[in-house]
C-alpha cells in the first residue's frame, strides 16, 4: 500500500516546483502549435512564448499553494481505503 500526502495548504515542496516547471515548458508548445495553425506557417514569437510559460508555471504553483493537503492511497484493499476516507472525514 502506498500512502502519499501532498504538501499542506499555504506551503510548497520540491515536487510542486518541478511540476510547475513542467507545465511552464509544455504549455508554450501548444501555444506555438495553435498560433502556427492559425497563421498557416510555423512562426515563433519568443516574447509571447515566455509570457505564456511564466503565466502557466506561476498559475500551477499558485494553485498548489492554495489547495488543501490531500492523502492519496494506492494499491490498497477496499477496507483500507474506506478506513482512510472515514478517518479523513472525521478530522474535518
């Protein structure tokens, strides 16, 4: 059974930063593809790409900063999952 707790609300950990970086790298790729399809040619507007990357990365990190902690249980029996859910609901 694997139990993972995400970072607590109003805090960040290294995984949040790495995932934010990944979002910041992937998002502009889609922006370039969409803009190129609309324009009919492959063009790079580096300022727009940088702004999109920065905005997407910061938005993801901010979302993680404001989201309450979660407990993720995987590879567990249904009884264990039900017990964890029950315990979490009791602490609310």
